C-alpha cells in the first residue's frame, strides 16, 4: 500500500529546473555531435580506415589482429555510393552506438 503511494508521489512530482537544464544540455550536445558527424569534412584517418575495410572485404587482411576493428564495418563497401557517403554511414553507425552508450550510462546512473 505504501509503495503505491510512493509511486504516485514520484509520478506527480514536477521535474526540477536542474533536471530540465541537464536534459536540455545533454540533448543539445547529442544534436551537435550528430550535426558534426554529418557535416564535418572527412580526414585522412577515416579514408585509411575505409581502405582497411576494403582490404578486409577483398580477403587481403586475414589475421585476426589486423581485422578486429574492421569487422563491424564489413558492410560498408556494399553500400555502393561514394567513399564520402560510406564514411558518413560509418560515422552515423558510431553515433548510434554512442547514443546507446549514453542511454545505458543514464539508466545505470539513475539507479545510484
């Protein structure tokens, strides 16, 4: 019975200004990182990584330690668009993984 009353109190409680500000700040940071992922110019290291993905797809990288970090992006060459579009697709994949990490960190932190 007391548990139900406590749940009702929590459900009816309005969010504090601090919680709203933190939520807004986190949302703005996520939006900014997504905007940078979509519009920032590609750097040499991204082309180098993409070339390793192509080497893996062609079977030239055959040692596990050489291909460990490229396995997640094995699908990139099959997109069939330009290299820059493939880099942006990889960035979006990494951003989605980052977003999932943020959600999981939030859920863990909420317990504490």
